[in-house]
């Protein structure tokens, strides 16, 4: 149970304790004395602990200890000639940041010394500990390749034959966006385009290219190209620039 502060103030005065000593004890219970102590034999530590806690029961304990110390003569009354000390400037020690980038925290410990006296005001003000943000810059991200795209015929390229097995030049691409390089991160290593020569139209020609017969037939979509059979293979052929295939005369001719 929490005890009211008035309980401390109603402490019974021992017959061996003078009024000035009682006032000294009352000042302790009120946690408000403003004068120093010449010799306390551990009473400073007891007073500081009382100041740090708000439970009045602890204050009562400190008062009881102070009464016994004063009655026994081990604690002197305040020395009116005492001079308070002065705090030195702060020194600071900063701990390691919790992360190397992206925003972390670190502990900062600031300390100072009481110089020129036994006690400095305010009491217990020689150390401060707090945390602060650190390494708040965004982390760098190295680039990564996406998956390869499908193989496609190069622009303007098509299989070298209509049937019988030919070749075609193809390529496929990938992008450096998985992820993209960020905040100074490294680019992807390697090539973004891959090339190959692939087999194509490997099916037999059948009636398109009969055995030992010279045969021509037009390209299904490009008038400037045609196919010529030879050795059971229909080879892709191209007309000279400005000419188109004329299937009626099996040759390239001017476009009418």
C-alpha cells in the first residue's frame, strides 16, 4: 500500500534528537533540502535512492536510517561553509549503429564529472543515456536479370528453306530489372541479348519438290522472294532489288 507523505512528517521525535536534527530529517522526507552534508557515512547514496523513487515507504526507511545515524553520532549536521561543486562539460560515447543502411538506432551515453566539491546540483545529473537514429540513407540495391524472353527470328530473317530442313538466325533478350539497380547499386553482369542459329522447317517436302525435277513456287507472303527445289529441299531465294517473282514465267520480273 502507498503511504502518504504526511506519514513521514509525523515521525515521532526521539528525545535525543534536537529540533535542528529533526528539521534535517524532515528535509530528507520532503526530498527538497538545498544544503550540503559534511560527512554522511553513506547517507548520500541513501538520499539519492529516495529521490529516485516515489514510494513513500522507501522515504520512511531512509528517515529511520538517518535517525539512527544522527542519534549514534555517525552523521554530522550540514556544514554551512560547504560549497557546491560544478558539473564539467559533457563527454559523449556513441554506440555502433544497428544497421549499415536503411535507418537504424544507436545508443548515446553522455557523462560529466562533479568538480570542485562533494556534490553538484542537480543531483544524479552526471549521466544521460538515449537512443538516436543512424545510417538513414537508403541501401544500395544491385541489379538482377529477369528471365530470358522467347527465341524469335531476327528482324527480316526467316527460315532458309520452305521444307527439308534449314537454318534461321534467332535472338532472345532479358532485362536488368529484377530488381533495377538503385542508390548506386551495381549493374547486371553479362549480356542482355543472346543469339543463335536454329534448325527450322525440318519436315520433308513431299510433292513440293519431286525427285530430279526443277520446280519453283512463290513465297506465300513476300513477292520479292520465292522457293527453288533441289535435292528434295525447297530453298528460299530472293529477287534482285526492285523485282518481284513472276510465277507465270518462273523468274523475277518488273512489277506491273
